[in-house]
C-alpha cells in the first residue's frame, strides 16, 4: 500500500482532494484559542441525511467510511465548490479498505477497553439494580464510577488515534495504521485547543440530546465538518 505524503500528488481523480497547502505529516501545535475556532469555523453545513444503523458494531466499523465522505464534501465547499449528495458516500468509492480498517481497529480497541473495564472492576449496571441496602448502593455506585473513569482514560487515546484518521486516509493515501498514528500525534500536539474544543462539544452534545436526541441531526454533520476544519488547521502550514 502506498504511503505517499507528497501534497503535489493527487490521491485520486476527484479534484476535491487536491492539496493546496504544505502538509505536516505528524501535525503541528496551534494556539489554545484555535480550539474555539474549530467549532465556529466548522459551520460548513452538510446535510448528512439519515444513515440506516444496522447495529452498534456495524456503525462503529462504518463510521470512518461515512466520515471520509463528509471530508470530501467539506473540501469541496472549502474550495468554493458545491458539494454533491453522492460525496457523502464517497468513502465507499475512495480508499474504502483503509477507512474500514480504521473502523475495525476502532471497534477492536473499543471492545478491548470494555473487556478491561469489566475484568478489572467487575462493574455492572445490574449491581446497582440488585442493591437492596444503602451500603450496597454506595459500593455499587463507587464501582461504576471507577469503571467510568477507567473507561474514559482508555477511550480518550483511542479517540485521538481515530479523530483525524479519515481525512488523512482520504487525502494522503496512507494506510489505516499510519493514519491513526498521525492522528494521535496531531491531537497530542494540541492538547489545550482540544480541551477547549471538547468542552464546547460536550455542552453542545448535552443540548443536542434534549429532547429526543433531535439536535444530533444538526450536531452530527457539524461535528464532521469541525473535524475537517481542525484537520486543515493542524496538518497544513498555510
């Protein structure tokens, strides 16, 4: 598999993936306040529509493929063009194998995290449901809290490795593992901007969930567009 990172070499026939700036293979550090700009500047409104969800496993594995299509649409809009609905599914035509590879690795990592959490804490929702005394409830709650802390401590590095992997795969002709390494490095170089970005996104996700998760019809495509905005900010010297 080719690992060409030359920005002068198009990764395919689609003109929307021609790179005009200087690519930085492992990302660069940007100012703290840029974390806010990734939210503000991400208002490239892309109508994703309704994607059938056949199950949690399938959605996790296919997520990077759909994100890859959104990256193509985002670049088209960024370059002054008009995004086509078919671009939203462009990940199924361009670099499909590598995008699925990212999804599979993410799925495996997610399953491993769940296994580690359950193995180390033995925490289960049923321990709270079956608790009959205040002491049992407190003990079960403490176990679930510990499980949650371990879960998120392990999940964050995995998300760092996946966050920019789709655009790196789509635009730079790299494999799944190389893209995840570069994604992790880019996130690691920008912990403070990502802290701000994460806080804003977390608040937005709470608001989007009230009521009936309807806000996610807007937040989901906006989040995808914000990935493109941050990717362009971090991985290019403009």
